[in-house]
């Protein structure tokens, strides 16, 4: 069609197109292999889990007894432990990570200092999980023991206040808090694991949020300032809402990472299968259960562990898919202001 | 010409190298993590004496060790739980169980100001059933006259990972307490009604070391190397016995071996016997096809049963008493 190309060039193009496009083939093979591997993994797990699925069915999820020597397997405490520890970790990491991301994406600091801080935060992602676990044992656990010594009596003691007509009112501890911080306060607890998890997912939250904030078009910032917005008004009114899809994606990815985290959690959470409302009590996660018991498991225990692995895969895939969906929805919503 | 001579030289060198590697006998083993430091040390020391033999032991866990051994991918296996009759039946070449070393399991505790502690059989089970919850509970206090026990809650620590240590420990508690047998039972991983789970002996050791008021069951070597206090336990004849190499050896010397050498002193009866002691076994095939490998393996295990026992104590294991070594050697002789 094009009149400007010479005939030699056109022939060359034709000759090139007649051959298979190896780059294209390579890309296809690579992406197909990725999808196939995921399918293969899920298939293998499903196959191994099948005897347990057949035997326990839905009871596996709703039962809270994990007793290998009595062949009773239920993972409810581990599902709750996985969800709660990851959500609390995100509760700590989200505001902190977002604050760091804002700090690093605006010109609060000279570029050299900003780069250094950014590098250090991202370096947190390079620390091996087992090192976080050891650090947790020697630093976070003693801190939690001290916190427990203060929190348990503070929230569970009996309070006496002056009632309306002078008669004293007594409260048996502070409602809700006295359950969440019920003793005895072990060092290895759900809260300990969550605190370390929060640190582990901080780089994920920070790096991706920062990327989204930096990508906000310059015209938008300048427009906001031109209309007389202060820096904080510009950040909270314009920049953050525009970057929202990226920030949400950052948090979802971080949640996924927290749910799958194994070694550090297994070292810190106390690995108990008892259901409790207290954050200071030991708990367990699906990933930790697998890491602990797979090596010496036999027979139905292997099948049950595979069933637990299947649930973990479903949970993490579900979280990532939900993240993708939220990302697309918010992208559509904010498309107008880009 | 030059090129040809170079080639010849190269070929010669290559064949010499091949010949050298062919004479080096590789022996591979896999199994229990508990005796792994000892077996690996045996491998290193034996290699110094006999450079032609290389022993490679992978510490993958007793269960995995039995699986690898049954599948025939290793030359020998190792297991804290030996092998069950059903497992032995699956091995076509036949199995010889050889007790290789022994360990004792201790109640390691962290009570500032209480260097010595006696635990009765009732207290031992009660702590792990969540019935005895304070250190000054009457069940503990009555056996410790003159000791000021603090009014601290007992923080129980257990192994969260499946382990032969848990198997031997729960086996003993099930034998001495019917309640324990009913509520918890015996296995490599069980569910205790109280406490915190640590990963591995080192995980439980760290838990105990860090929390005043904590108690946990670990292998003797771990408690000793970390300087943690160990309780004296009441044995079947009613005496309180402190855990050390002598009391464990007393238990082992009284063990009556069946023909297959698979035995646990579940509840030893001797007056000076420490109550929770266990062997750990090497798993060998009855027949080996490769004569050179068979000889190297037999020599290595014989060395381990004799000179190798001297390394036990410094690594926290209990050396096998002489009569046990003789029985193990006799079993080894049946391997062909």
C-alpha cells in the first residue's frame, strides 16, 4: 500500500513475513507454559487431596479439630489464622507504606536522599524470610511479652466509675478489648506474626503505591496548585484519588504475599490449632501447617495437608483475582480524570 | 603430531580421572533429623581415615527416610521410629534394623532461682494436659520440699512439626497416664490442649529460653548446650532421676531386645533408669548387589558402632552400652 517503500525493502519484508515469526512463537510458548504450570500444580494438588476431599468434604473447612493421630482433620482455625494475621499485617503496613510512598513521590526531600530512602525500603524485600523469623524471635517476641504484661491487666481489670446517681458502676474489663487482649500473653502469638508480616509486606505496598503516585500526570498536579490548592489538598483531593487503582493493587498484592508467607510465620505464630479470640494467644496459618507437618506426614495426613494446600491456593488466587477486579473497576471510574 | 600427542595426553588424563572417581565409594543415606549431626560427623571422620569412602547423609526426617529407603534411592535409611512390620513387608530386599545411637528427652524449664526440680509422673502428664497450670501447684510442690516455687503460670512448649521426639515423648506420657492416652495419644504430631508450638528442637529450646515460666520437651543435647535447666523425672520405681548420660545408659543397658532389635523402653523399670530414652535406627537392606558397596557400608557402620560411639557424648547423644553394640554387630553380620 505504502508508496514510499522501495521494492527491495518490500520484498525483504515479504520474505521475512513468510517465515514463522520466532519471537512470536517464543512468547506464545512462554505464556502457555506459565498457564500450563499453574494448571499442573492445581491438578497435582487436587489429585493428592482427593481422598481427603471425599472423606471430609465441607466439614474439613468448618471443623476446628486437627488431630493427626485420631485421623480428625479440620482447618477452620488455620483459615482464620491466615486471614486475621494477614489483615492485621495489612492494617499496619497500608497506612505506613502509603505514607512513605507519598513522602517519596512528592518533593519533600532532595532527590538523592529520596533515592536512598526508597532503596532502603525496597531492600526490606531482599531479606530472607528465615532472617525475619529469627529477628522476630529475638526482638519482637520480648517486646510482645512486655506489651502483654501491660495490656492483659489493663484491659481485663475491673473498673469502677461513678454512676449517674452517685452509686458506683463496675465494669469487668473493657468490652471487646478484654477479649482481644486476653491472657496469658505468650510471646509467640498472632500479633507477633502480624507485626513481622507487616514489615515484610511494607516494600510491596510502598513500591507499587509510589509507582502509581509518580505516574499521576503532571498537568493534574499543576492544575490543582493553579486553582489554589495547598499541598495537602492537592495530595488528598487530586493525586491520591487518581493513583487509587495502583494503591489498591499494591495492598491486594501485599495481602496475597502475607497469606502465603510461611517460614517467618511458622517461627513466630506459635502453631496452635485452638480457636481463640485473643491476639496474644498462639494461632496457626495454612502455610505454617504445611511447612510443619508435611515432612513426617503419612497416609491420610498427606491427603489432608494437600486439601489444606488447595484451600490456600484458592484463597490466594481469589485475593489476587479480587484485586484485579477492583483495579479494573477503579481504573474505569478514574479514567475520566486522567 | 603435536595435536595427536596432546589428544593422547588428554585421553590419559581423563581415564586416570575416571579411574580415581571409580575407586571412591559413595554411600548415600537419608532419614531422621535427630541423629543427623552425629551421622554427618561420622561421615566426615570416616572419610579422613578412609579417603576412598564418602558417606552422604541427608537429614530429611524419619518418615521421608523410610520412604526413600523403601523406594531404593538410598543405600541406607535412618529412622527414630524404626520401621513397622507393614513398612518392612514392602521392601523386597529385606530389612535389617540396627540401633545406632540413643537420645534422651528432657523437660527443659525456665524458672529463675530454681536450678533443681522434681516432677512426678502425675505432674509430667498434668502439665501437658493443661491440668497443672501454675508452678506452685500442689502436684509440683509436694515433690520439691524446701524449694520456693514462684506463682507463675506454666507456659507449655511443644514441637509443632512432626517429629520422632514427639513420638517418643507422647508414647511415654501415654504409658504413665491414662488421661493422656485418651485425650492426646501417641504420634509424631499430636494436638496438645495447651501451649505454644515451636519448630524443631531449636524452636522449642528458644521458646523455653526466652520465657520465664516456660517448660518444653527437647533432646538432652539441645538443653545442655543452651544451659537450660532440666527437671528430674520420676520413673516407674518412684525415684526421681536427673537426665544425664549415665542415667540414660542405665535405661539402655536394661532393655531386652527382640530379634528384630525394634524396641522402646516405654516405661523402664530399673531403679536408676531415666524414663524417656529412645534408640534411633539405621535401616539396611538384607542383600546388596554391589559387593564393593556392601563392604564399604559394613565397614562404615561397624566403625560407627565402635569408634563412632566416642563422638556421641560431645554431640549430646547417649553412647550405646557394650551389650547393645554386640547385638547390633550381630545384626550387621546378617547383611549380605
